[in-house]
C-alpha cells in the first residue's frame, strides 16, 4: 500500500479496508499494521496520524 502514496493519503482507512476485504483479513488489524508501518516512514507520518484517529 505504501507504493501508492496518493491513494493512501486520500483515504488511508478506506484503502486499508478495501485491501483487507480483498485478502479476507481483519480490517482492524490491517489498519493497525498500516498505521504502525506509516509511523516508521517520515513521508507517511500524516497518514499515520489520520489512521490513529480511526483506530
């Protein structure tokens, strides 16, 4: 998902939910993973903040 920064920045939670549904994974776990992964990358700190509010 980090390979699509524009889509991620536009709607991170929606993007995570869509990917979780396609892969038959728990949406909450995917959002948490994505938030943690974005927190490690300075370019994605804004996305991590956005996701933190939705956890």
